[in-house]
C-alpha cells in the first residue's frame, strides 16, 4: 500500500509539472526513468494505470463533486476510450508488422526487413569504424529438386537449410531469406578474414548433410563483400557486390565461397 501511495504521489507530481510546463519532454523523460522503478506487478497493469491516471488528473485539475463532475465523466470516458484504442491499435500494428516481415516458410526475416536491419548495421559500421561483411547464399541446382521431388519436399529442404544457417552463425550475426532459394547473411564487426570461417562452416555443413526424408544432397554457392575494404558507397551497393561474388562462385563451379575482392575488374 505504501508503494502504491508513493507511486501515486510521484505520478501526480510529474503529471502536474508536465501539464503546467506545457508538455516539456524533459519532464516526461524524467517520469519514465523514475516511475518505472516504483511500479509493482499489481499496479503495472494498463487498466490500473489508467485508473490511477484518472484519479490523479481529477485531483490536479481540481474537479469538484458538483457541477464539475458532469464534465469529469466525459473526460474520464474519453481517456478510457483512447487508452483502449491505443492498446488495441498498438498490438495490431506490432502483429501485422511482424507477420509481414517474417517469411512464413522458414520463420526468417524476409526481404522487407532487410533495409531496416541492414541500415542499423551499416550506420553502426560507419560510426564505429568497424567492418561489416555481407554474404549472399544461393542453393545450387535447387530447381532440379523442385522439379524432381515436388514443392513440398523443396519447402522442407528450405526449412532445414535455414536451420543449419542459423545454428552455424555467431551471436549478433543475422540471416534472412532474400527470395526463393537465396539467403542474405549479415556479419557485423567482421572483416573478410573473420567472415571466411562462419561462411565456410555453413557451406561445409550444407554439403555434408542429407536433407529431408527423401535423402537429398545439395550444395550452396556463397558470395561475400566487406565494408570498408571493397569501398561500397551504400547499403544497396554492398549487396550488389555480394551478389556479383555469388554469381562468380556459380561460374567457378558452384559449392564454393568467392569474395568480391577476388573478382576481376572489381571496383
């Protein structure tokens, strides 16, 4: 009870300052920092917080239990309505965003999430002056698998490949399904030498494993590019470099890793 009274008192203090100072962000930020520390499980529920807010706001605005009560009822109802709409909308948007950015087959983030994820890693690499390696992985002769075994087996193969890639990466590395049988792998704070080991681990595990109940063998071609070594000017360009290296891996016989620095006529 004392904890709740303390929270209500502090909430009233911050709410009063926020209203009287015209909604200054510094008051709101301070409230974030301090009020969260005072919350317990019983008062942290949205409904309870809304009830506390209404009680405190009524006190701050000096609403009296006579004619002002009619006005307060409308304020209270409007606040509750808005809170419920915001909660429902927020949950819906998070759900939709997550479903749109996830590949339903493999569970990996898909091409729609690449720009957001890569932009953060790209900005961090430029700010911290650390390297960033990007790899494109394409399964060799995957069309023959689909044609020979059917799309259901092909889908199962893609799921198993996705699992192998994820398990072969380090904490902080990211794999996404780029489209079809192609994957993009993001290796933050990793130069060309550092990227070779996890990429070779992935290539070798795919080569060695027998996939699905149909007993399928398959290999992968991987192309990689590195910032800043390859001097890409943008996120789009480093992906282009990795893609070009991947096609070179295909041209050199497949089932291998080629770095952009190994290409003739590279930038």
